[in-house]
């Protein structure tokens, strides 16, 4: 279970004793260092590490790190807002002791996600994990809701021996082909073993559509734990690949054309142990609250793309007729709509029914993505919003008049358009708070400036090995 309480200087009750015992246990397992991990506004995983013997100190007093990383770009350049981006100040990183995991593919290391607080012991307003915890807590308090979430992880495997910066697929087989599984059988087997050793329940792993592409689906958890798991799984995918002489990329577009890597989000709302997406009186078993929640997500999608598809490379992936969900519409099991209603298998629908949000990729900070999706859904719930008519087939085939009549429009076709939508969406900005909302906008605008004048091939190359 995820720790939902804020860290405090000196440690929460029992934290220091727990950390001391955990440190001793880790050392006995041969663990000498602990990775303290978080994700910045640009979607880049950042870390500090401490010796295992320092875990109790970290639990009590945190580990120092500059707040400047809230406005780092993917290329490590720095932008500024009115309060972020300067060399001044310091933060404290506090590990979540409930999520400490021994890394199976990195002998001698363990891993833990962190929350960041100020040196005065206050919540850091730029901490995305704290933001998600706050949204989850507010949903429980104000609406009696809990959530289950899962993030699909698609990645592309390249040959480690390829010329520097280039991508050469490590497999030759066709999409979903058995050949790919055979060619990378040892790698995939070791990956499954590592994930199992780390307590990650895997639903499936399979070859995907693009050259050298695979996907792993993992079990749903509460949103904070789901975001943590997304970060951990990617660390594991990368570490296992390196031990096999392979190189992996989670970039939305490893190459400029074709299908890219997605990070589709599956999300369901629950109340009193009941899945609100099943057994209801609305379409496809949704309850009224589930439909309003879905309608809220749909209404905010143009602005949400600044969070869920935040890289210039994201917009190389967001193309019609590639199952990326680039139109503001929904459908039952329709993989071209932005929101796919998943009812689940007969007999398991009360557990499996959920919403799949498709215009999401792994350049997104998963804490920001899940927090903003939930905030958008709660806005729909509060207003009693209704879903429009569903769409079947490919919405790209609708003529302009029919699309307009049904409220179907293209999501932003550039990061510039997405930022404009985000700046105009007071609900999302309000949910994030001014510090984090301004950081999101500033970092996106910095990424836009960083690729100004580059063609699609050079944009893809710029982000190929960043994510």
C-alpha cells in the first residue's frame, strides 16, 4: 500500500525504526545503494542515490536536491518561471518506505520513489507525486471515490552495437510475430523474472506493431502506486536490456514516421468497493458517475495533451488511423477514439471494466498525467456531464460536417497548440496549482524552442535516447 501521508522533518511516526530495520535487511541481501527516484516536469527520471546505511537518515531528514530540476528540459537546458529555475534554494527527498524494492537486474541496488518537501517541512508545490496524492485524497474526501490505474508500457529495442545515436531494430519479425519473441526470448524471459522478483504482477508481454517494439501490461493499482510502478518497470526494462547488449527507447517516436511508443492509461473509479464502470444504468454498464467522469476527461483532452503527450516527439506519434486516439470522441472497444470504453470479459466485468485513455505516451510524467486525468474526470462528475454520441470505426473517416455535428475534433496537432489549450483550461491549471501549472507551460515552451527549425527526422533523433 502506498504511503499517502506527507513526509515531515524527523520522519513520520515509526519511519526511522522501519528504515533502520529495512536497511539491515537490505544489507543482508547484498544491497549497498538505494536509488531515490522521481520524475521531472519534462518526463525525465531523475535520481539521487544513498548508501544503504543512510536509509534511516533519509527517512528522517531527507536528501538534498535543487528545485531547479522542475524546469529542466529533456536536453538538460533550464527554463524559468517567476518562482522556479534559479540556482537558489534546496529541497529534501523523502523515500516512500512502502515502495522500497530490491532491483533484480541491478545487483547491489534497491529503488524507492520519493516525495519532495521544502527545508521548512512544507509540501513542495512543484512535486508531481505529492500533487497526485493530493488529488487522490480529495477524490476520496469529496466524492467517496478511489481509483485503480494501470499504464501500458511500450518500448523499442535496438542493437547496442549500432552506430552512436542511430536506431537499428534488434528484431526482424513482423508485428505481433512469433519470430520476435523467439529472437529476444532470453531477454524477455529475464525481464519477466526480474519483474516477478520485484513483486510486479505482469498481465502480458508481447511484440507490438513498430519495428523492434514490445509492450508489457501490468496489474492495476491505486494511482500513486501505478505511477511508481511505471517508473520502476521502465528502469527494469532498461537494466535487463543493457545486460543483454541491447538498447531501449520509450520515446513517443523513435523514428519520424510510423507507429510510435504509447503509454495508454487504464483508469476506473470505485466507491465502497464497487467498480462504477460496471453494473450501472448508463451505456455499456456505466453508472451515472462513471459516465460523467468519462465526459470530464473527454472535455479536457485538448488541454490534457500538454501533460499526457508533452514532447515535440509526441506529435510525431499522434497521427490519425494509427490507434493513437487523436480525436475528441469515445467508443466501445474502439481503438481509434481518444477514450476507449472497456467492459471486460463476461463474468469479470465488475473487476475489469475501465476507461482507456489513448493520447498518452511515456514522455509524460506519470504522476502529472494521472493527477490531471483524475482532476478532469472529477470536474465532469461535479457538473453531471454526459457523454456525446459514441463513435464506431475510424473517426478520421467522418466528413467535416458530420464531425462538427457530433463534437468530434482533432486534438492539438502540435505542442504549441497543446500549450495554448492548457493555458486556457482554468480547471486543470487550478488543480495543478500556479507553481506546477507554470512549470508545465514553461517546460513545454522550452521544448518547442529547442526544436525550432528541425525537421521531423531531427526531432525524432533529438529525443530518441532521452526517454
